[in-house]
C-alpha cells in the first residue's frame, strides 16, 4: 500500500475555528483532540499509511500550540528517562511509527486566508515536488490516498478535489411555490457532493492562480478560475468523511474513537 515516492502534504492549520469556540478558546482547531491525539495527527496518520512522510503545516492562530506539541512529541508519546542537573540527558525507549516524519511548521500569518497560506508555505516544497497533497486540518476521511494520487496523475489537470457526500444536518421542507406541502425527515446524507479537502495540486497551479496576497481565499477566485479553465477534476469518495465544525461533531468523532469504530483508521497499520 505504501508508496515511497509520495509527495508531501500541506495542511491548512491557521484558522480560528470560531464555530467550535468552547474548545478552540484554548487550542487551534487542528490541535483539538480525538482521543489522546489532536485531529491533525489523525489526518497525518492517514497520509502516512500510504507512504507520505513530509508534512507542511500552514500555521497562524496559536501557532505556539503546534510548536510545543511537535517539539515535545517523543516526550508525549514514548517512555523516557530524564537525567536532571546542569547537563540534562534524555533517553527514549522504543521507536514510534512517526519516527521518520518530517514536519515543517510554516508560519503563514495570523490573519492570512487560505490562498495566501498555501502561497507562503509553498517555499518549503522541494524543487522535485511536481505535485503535492493539500487538505484542511479539521476533517478525517477513509479515502484511499494512493487511488486519489493515481487518479490525479492520470489526468492533465492542475487540481484534483476529493468530492464527498456530507451528512445532512436538518430535515427539509417540501414546497409548492411559497406553500409548504410537507416535511422530509433528515436523511443520512445529502445528495450534492462538496469539496472534502484531500486535494492534489500540480505545482503550476501556484503561479497561475495564487497572487501571494494575504486576503486571497483559495476557495474563491483561484478555484473558480481553475474550474473555468477546465483545469479541475474530482475524485469521488462515497465512504466516510467528517469535519469537526461544532461541539456535536467533536463529540461524535470522539465517541467513534472511544468505541473502536473510527472509520478513518481503515488503512492504518
């Protein structure tokens, strides 16, 4: 399953997560935990299951939380002996599955929008990175990353989106003009696909559609122009996908994890 030639993944982690305010007053949303680890770690584990080893985190709001977490990662996850004194020493025991991860903590500005963050963080791509994965730091999915990447490589498009069917949050009204004729119960899913993140980008996209400005939203003018130019395609994923936008979704994801029923771990080893 793992592919040693996988490109890096860039993860958008700079937003404030205002719809999850009760939790994100203290932490940026990607650092909110599912179980004992932040949701961004769950996203990284999914990519790592397919051989991705380089991660570029686009930071902004409370970037120090990411710095603290990754600088102290081994102390958080492994047994260790610490020798105190003027010349302290730390001995770690055992290797973790994440020991070969390379994580770049890219400060992309406190108020920068998504397009600006991607542009600023792109300087950490290697010259040989003709493509890179791109996703958001607040959603988990059981998408087959290898199949997604191959689908992208088989096309000549600059951007591939993973299209997902989100859970419906509300029931719907049946209308005849302005007259309500009845109500439909909330369905398990809605029928219209949305962008679930888990994107693949060809490098020329950066120069062609991003202007480097702080206020540029990736999802507005850049994606609109890309689609109008016929340079965007989708990879349909009808499996599990869930973002963590509010307290209910936070509780649901943690319940799935605690019950050992977390679908996004499908490809984990």
